[in-house]
């Protein structure tokens, strides 16, 4: 001992100065370095803002007694919104018994505030919701709203999928289970747990490979927020030091809240799934607040290795890991043995596909962006954390896509070369419910519904007749029109000689028949009489830009996109209200506050008597005119109004038609502008009918509407006559604008009395012309 002491006395004077220098250097480096890390940790954590994408939603499904609805549509709506067929008790599930459904909604924050979760019971009958009540009490409900389907996501540069949760909203079992599995001493350590590190070292040495980690939840969070995953001593040292610093400044609750929102739990393509809330929707299709114990256990187990334990790719690994976590729940007293055993007996409740819709409906999303750019720039949208509520109806969209696909498929080789587009609206709200921009659903390319401007042909005619009918003292539906030949000299000296599709002229015809059968010559004569410039000005009032001022305009020589056509026909379908079609209803920020609400401006309808006359005349189109296929089918009860359209050489096939609830415009044609061989009635009309065979809707009233009266007239003279007169027609007129002079049928009675003539025929409109193909 004395020798050692003697040796120390001789060596210390030599080592003293280097030791002091070493300690000084260590302190001089460590203190500033620690202070630097401290500033970095506090600055970053104080300003911590997680990347949250902007989510785009369909319109919430409103349920109310009397609403048009059938079982197929309801179940399609529920499935697309991520509802599962189950017990109808768990949020996000539904169950069916005959015609009765019990649905347990999940609640959501919408434009009108928080909509609470609720269980409802409804019955379907006759294509409608017959009753709606609260499932628990049976109390009748006037309406209920289900949380909307998510249809798209706008990611920023980070490409991170995340939904923020407050710590108070995280299920207690998830919080406690996470700590039980990943960090049992989380509440007691100060960022680093030496005992956990020792336990991990001994466990790994005993196993011969890494089976247990010693990192605390705080260390994992620091690693995710500030550091790389490289296994180096310097990184480990920084991780430990920054964890201690983080816990010295912030509460356990704040650290834990940051962790549950940031932990990486999966990947879909370029989108990384962060946080338990987003992971719950991604794997189970429902909110984390509603997860059963076994699903929470799976998410907690995946923290160890989201790729290795991916339940879709490696279900056996995931199941084994989940059950290990359930045993940890038992060991820490979170579950008893019976509860854990029951949970372990459950299969993996993972939905088949990831719930991260990026852009399922690109054509509709283009319209959404076009509307939003008036109020939000691209940077704001990409900055994220917005909720965009749109007007899209998933069932209507899918039904429209199917109508296009099935119709083109039925045409064989002709259909293979033909493209299509469609727009469907809710008339009352001026909302776009569906938009198809290509015959291939999900096509990210050219959006024909918005950008393909093609000649609309005879779709123009209702607006020519509408301009005339705004002068009820001069024109009405019984006014005889000349359907005789016409030839006009063009500015270049050439002659414009239009023809009817059947290459015949029909003499003097009532206006209503000229429209129903889409006779070109009668339309041209009428348009010239009222003035082409007036028709042009009326069309330009729809915001179409510069419109051709030549007489060919009267037969549809104007290029429009299907969306523009829908905007025009919305005016007729909506009783003369010139409202702008909408694709977005509201935009909310991350806190649920409304940034912008889009609503249809109320106002007075324009030219309503004329609009109602045209609507009634368009109903004749679907009953006895060029679209008589509707009136001869199972859709006759809809009393729909519509108009066919075909451009020159059958390059474009159009149909626009509406019921009491929905308007739909279809277009078919070729991208190379070559003839399709299709008329409006043989192409787009078929797609319209295919849609409305599936789409629940309300019938259009047959009554002409307020301000009009029905009267019997002689179609040859347009004057009042007796109902019993041969050929008499009952037509609507603006009240007070049909003369009181009566065209009697005395000589018909004389001839019948002496047996020289036939008996009076039943009054009826002209029958469908089999040669009308427009």
C-alpha cells in the first residue's frame, strides 16, 4: 500500500497538468454542446407542427324519411364510407334484417359543427326511406347524417399521413398498453432508463441476437424528430442527452401526445402513416377511439417493426405479435386472462385495402381545384391540415361510371373506339354529384367533362324555343311553325341548306312537335323569326364566352364541354334559377373552424313561365319524341324531361335529361373527331337510362306548374277547340295569353251524323316518329 502511495506521489505532479487540461477541455466542450442541444430541442419542440395532409371528403350521407333510397345504394354508400357489416352497435358498423337497417355512425366535425355519433334504425319501402328512428329509444328522427367518405388527399412535401389526436381523446387502454410494452417506467424516469438498458443487454446476450430494446418512449420520439437511425455511438449519445433535456422542459403528457401522433406505423406507396389515429383508419377503416382491445394490441405491437409485422403482408407474424402484446396487458393488469383469451381468439380485423385515398375521382377533383383556386392558392392547399367538404355522392359517381362502361361495352367494337363523359347534379342544391371524364374510371389524363368542347347539336334547341316562349303574346307551344325547306347565303357566298334527319319536311307543325321530334327546319325558321342575335345573347348569359352568331348556331354549331351543358340545363331543371354549379360546400381548418362556405345564392327565377313550358315540352321528348325509349321503358314513371343531340356526321352523341331530383348530361364521341355512327338516342341516351335504372330519384311532376293553364287547341290553327274535336290537343299556356276564340268542329259532327266520316278520335299527341334519331 505504501509503495502504491509513493508511486502516486511521484506520478501525480506529472499527470496533474494534463488532467486539469483534459477536464477543462471536456467541460469547455460538453457545456456549450449541451447548451446548443438544449436550444435546439426547445426551439424545435416549442414550434412543433406535424405535417397533416388536407383531406377531401364526399358529401355527408343525409338520411330522412321519404328520401329516395334503395338497399343497393344505401349499402354502396356505407361501404364507400368505410362502414363494415357487423353488429350495428360498434361505431362504423351496420346490420340488416330484411328491409330494416341499424347503423352506428362515428360522428365527425362538419361545416355545421360537430355531428355526434349515433345509432339509427331505418326501414326501406317502395324505393324510399319509410321510417327513421333512434335505435336505442325508437324515437322518430327528422334526419340523420353519416360521416362522409374520404375521396382524396392533398399531401405536402412530407407525404405524411396523419390525423392529430389530443391526449384526452386517446383510449386509456392504448396509452397504458403502449407504456406497458414499450416503456413501463415512463412515468418515473427522466428520459433515459438505465435499468431498461441493462435488461435489454442481458436479454440480447442470452438470445444471441437483438430481441429487446432499451429505448424509452422519449428516446424514440427524439430519434424520430431530430436524429437518423444510424447505429453509432455519437447518435446514441445525442439521443440520450436530448431525451434528458426534453424531459427537463416538458411534461410527460406533452411528450406522450407528441409520440402517439408521430410514431411511424406503415407505408402505402409514397405516403408514410404516422400516429395511431391515422394507422387505425389505414388498417381497420375506423377511428382509434372505437377500436377493440385486440386491434389496439396490434397497433402497439407494430411499433417494434411496422414493415416486419405488416398485417396485410405477414398476417401470421402480426397475429403472433398481437397476442404477445395481449399477454403483456395481462401481466400489467390491463386485462384479465379471460379478456385477453377472448381478444386473442379474434381474427385480424384488418380491412383489405389501405384507407389512404389519394385521388380516386380525378375528373371531379379537377372541378374541386378549379372552384378552390378562386379563394385559396396552391401553397395553402399543400400546406395541409384542411378539411374540404365536397358535393360528390359516391354511389352516384360509381353508378355513373358503371353506366358509361356497360353502355360502351354493349356496343362491341364501336364502343372500344368511343370515349365518354358525364356530369350529374342535384337540382335543388346546384351540386355536382358525379363527374366522369373518361370511359376508364380513375383515368388521371384528359378530363373530357370539363375540357372537351364539342358541337352540341340539337341540345341547343330547347334554348331557341325558350327565347321564343318569353314572348307569350306571340308564341306558344301550339304555334304552327314552318318545317319547309330553307336555303341561306353565307358570308363567303356559299349556300347553307339544312335538312331534317329524316331528309323530309313536315309542313306546318305545332311548336311542341317540332321540339319533341327535333325537326331542324322548323327550328331554323323559328330562330330566324326571333333573331339569331337574341339566341346568341341568351346563351352568352351562361358565361360561355363568345358564341357563334351565324344561323348554324340554331342547330347547335357551338362547341361546349359537358359541364357547360349541365350548367345550361340546370337553369331549365331548376325552374329558371341561374345558379352556379358547385363542387365544394365548405373548407375547414385544422381546428374545425369554417374558412369558407359555399352556398347557392337565393334569388328570383327568370322567365319561369317560359321555362315551365319548355320543361313540359321536353317531357314530350321522352314520351313520344326522339327519346321515347324512356317512356317505353320501366323509367316511364319518372316523367323525365330530356333532349337528344347529334353533331354533323354523327361525330358526337349527346343526351341531357332530368327528373324531379337529378340532372344528368352524357356525351360520347371519339378523341380523333371521326364519326362514331351514333345518334343521341343510340348512344348517350342509353347511358342515361342505364344510370337512372340504378339511381334512386324522384319523379318530375306532370303538372305544368304555377302561372300556366291547360287548354284544348286545334293543332292546325293553334286556337282553342272542343275536347271532342278530332285531333284536339291539350297543351299548357301562360295564363291570359291564349285567345278566347274557339275553333269549333261543327262539320265533323255533321259528317258523323250522316255517316260520311269516322268517329272523333281520342285526343292525343302525335305519335313518335320512327325516323327521329337525334
